[in-house]
């Protein structure tokens, strides 16, 4: 047999044949968006833009429509894909929109430029030298909303803004309390064991979490803090007097130990026999009507009867002869001693 005959022959390429066109897979993404935004008629189209996100510290994607700003949230997990019709989309990420108050985005620029002096929004846009910042401040920011976080000064038709720390913290505290009311309405568990309690719905757990207002405030402050820089988030936490998570853990462990000790003390007290008078149990039973006969009454105070000692058994004649013959002989254990 020829050696080359055992190998599989490769198909020959026909030079006259037309080249096969490769299938180009288009980039597809899964996006969740409200139908109300898609069915709007007129020129109010949605635009995808990039604004500076103070919580992330970098530009992020936003969708704008008319004067509304929506953040694009991205959920990505490793090794995920989508099956769309007959195609497999390797990009398994999910995108969805959520409305956001543009004042959070403008607050970053006010703290950056208007802390020491009052400036107009046009001047801030010139200092930023960014087209998206100019579009954000001039089109999507309402002048009335900035009064909650800044001092407003007017000179003719010009409006100047200066950052006000007290107004900003009060406004952020109001936003935080609004989030707390939503968390309570949705019955979201905000305690330290929230991960496990989300799967256990009981009235007792809900009542315990309703009492802990600090847990709701901490989670709501974290939600609001996603759109703030680190410095302003810390100021808001101190303004609301929210303790740190480490301090909360220490306080909760101390409360759990105190509760456990109280339960143990209550259990020990319940096991003790409490009498109304200083009399003993026998006297209480004799005076009560629980005992019918005098014999039962006397049996309570009578001392316990001790059993009689067992008599020693006498040996038989055969056992006596075996014991006499074994006298003077060594035990079998003596042969196994170490010599």
C-alpha cells in the first residue's frame, strides 16, 4: 500500500469559482426602554450623549429627549450571551434607561467652578471647553432647580450662580428621605442580613426592619451618593448622622448579646418554683385540697426508705475445692510481664 494513499486528500480549489462571501454578524444589543418614549410623535427624538458622571468620575452614556435626561444603566455578567432568532449574540450585556434629575449632573460643575465666586452657566461652559457640558447646562438645566443648591444673583438678563453648601445638603437630605419612603413602600429589606431576608417574607421580619430607620437611611444615602463625588457623599452622611457600617455591626452584636442574656435569665427564672408564701412545697400541698388521704400527706414529709444490703452468697463444695487447688499458683497475666 502506498503511504500517501492512506492520507485524506484535500479538496482542490476551483480558480474559476466565485469567492464565497463571509457572513458578517452585525453588533446587536439588548436594550429595555419604555414604549412611551418610542411612540412620541414629532421631532422629539432620542439622542445618545455623553455627560460627566460625578459618581463614576468619568463621562457616561445618557439618553436625552426634549428636556428629559435618562441614564443608561449597564448590567454585565461574565460568560453570558443572547440567542436572537437564529443568531448568537456574544455580547450578553443588558441595557436599560432610568430618569435622573439633571441637577445632580450640574451640581458637580457648580462645586468645581462656583465655590469662590458667582458665575453664569455660559461662563462655566467656556471654562469646561466641552460641547456636552455646554449642551447640558444650557438646554437641560432648569434655572429654578438650581436655586435648591446655589445662590442666584441677577444683573439685567444675566443670571449668576454660587454654590451654597447648606442648601445643597438640605436638598440632598430631602432626596434621601424620598428614597426611604420608596424603599418602605416596596418593602425592601435594608438590614445587614438583607440578602437572606429577601427570600424570607414574614411579618416579624418586616416589623423588625420598619423599626430600623438607620438602615433605610444608609441604603438611601448610598443610592443618592451614586450621583455625587466622594467628598459630598461623606458630607451628606455626616449631615444625616448615619453611623458607619462597622459601628452598626458593633452596636448590633452588643444588642444581640444583651437580648440573649435577657432571654437566658428569663428562662432560668421560669424554671424556678416561685411560692406566694415562704412555706415549703410539702406544706403548700398539705394545705391544699390536692391530697385526699392522710397517708399521702404523711408520705410527703416521711424520709426516703433505704434498700436493705445484699447478703453475701455462700460458695459451693466444688468452688471451694477449685479455690483450694489454685492456691499458690501464678496468674496467667504474670507470663506476659516485661522481663
